C-alpha cells in the first residue's frame, strides 16, 4: 500500500475510533455500586453516578432493579449526582422475608437518603415508585426536597379506573404461572427492546422475588385521594411523565399547577418504561426540570 494511502487509512481509522469512544464528560459519569444496612438489618444495594450537591434520587417500580435507569445514570450523571435504589428484594438488594409494607419501604428510602449523605434533592419515582415517593413525603416531609418527578402512574386525578377481574394472586402463588407472567411482563415494559444487559437485569429481578412478596408490594392501603392530596400539598415543582393512558391526569395536573410549577410530558410512542423507550427526550426534560428546580431554590 502506498505511503499516502496508509496515512489516509490510519487517519480514517482514528476518526472511527474517536466516533465510538466515550467522551471525557461521559467517562466522568462513571457508574459505581454502593450498599448500606437498614435499621431492620437488610442490606440494600444502590447505583450512583456523577457528583455534586444537586442530586436526583430514582426509585424504581414493582420488582424492578436499579439497573433499569442505566441510561439516566450515564447521561444525567454528567451534570448531576444520580442515585438509584434497589429496593428490598429487588435487583441486587437482599432478598428478605421481613416486611415489604409501605411503612417499611418509606423508611428504607429515608435511610437511603441518610446513608448517601443526600441533603438537597429531587425525588423521582416510576410506577410503584410514584406511590412510594408520595407516601414518603406525606409521612415525612423533606426540607431538602427541591422537586418531584412522577413517572407513569396514577396520581389520583379524574375518575377511578373501572374494576376488572383478575387472578393475579393465584398466578403469583403458582411458580410456573408466575414465571410465565413475569417473562411476559418484562417484555411488555417497552416498545423497543432495551439493551441486553438491562433486559436481563429486569427479568432476573422479577423472577427473584417469591410470589408473596410480589403480592405484598401491591397492597397499598390508601384511597386514590391520598395521592392527589399529597401532590396538591407540595410547594416544589412537579414533573409528570406519562404514556397516553394517563393523559387525562396529566391535563388535570397542568391545570392545577400552571406556569413553572409543573412540567407535563406525554410519551405517545413509548411503553410503561418510557425512559428506556425514549431516553433522549426523557433525559433532556429531566435535566431542564432539575436545573430550574435547583436554580429556583438558590434564588430564594
């Protein structure tokens, strides 16, 4: 090969490598693990990226692992400190026969905030995590709370959904049926298959917890009004990111919290894990919301 051709090939190869190599900023948002032991003796795992005093704390949904927020850790961690909890019996946290009731779960989040030295923060809950985040601030108002991000679950607005028959409890008590249910449930969280490692983490987490834990986690002893009233009492800004099934509730929130008190987004082409289906839009909206929430506090 002539020398000029060799030089051209080498230059093109260097460009190709540069295009796929992580940027310096992305490298700074490296992901690492942490853990702590709760007051009732359960080891809880969490993931962390980024640094600083502007913190976004994610609480995943029913049976979900912290790894489901991998794309938020890597991207938002460039600008904020991102913490994601593996709730008890989920992800890489300890599988325990101890209580999974709402009081214990909110206590776990309180202890997570303390263990990670978190003082000023935005709480972000997805699915069941929406209920747990709202339950936390209803029971234990947080002086350091700067904003709420509520992802694709009801907040008690509008009409309650029509009741429907379900054999969920029977399925959860039958190992073979439960495994089939969890495999299908895991696939249906997104419209676009997520990265293989995230898919695997989701599936493993759903299959790991026994049926009685899966049932207990959904035993929320509150009326719908509890969630609506909790949101209404908050003075901090609220971001509500939902799929079309919750559009009416999103519209109701927008009317109640005009201006900079709310950011409402409807992800028309995403599944329940909308932050996996459209991470670019979700991350951009979250960063914009967080900047405004933290900056608003610093001016007052």
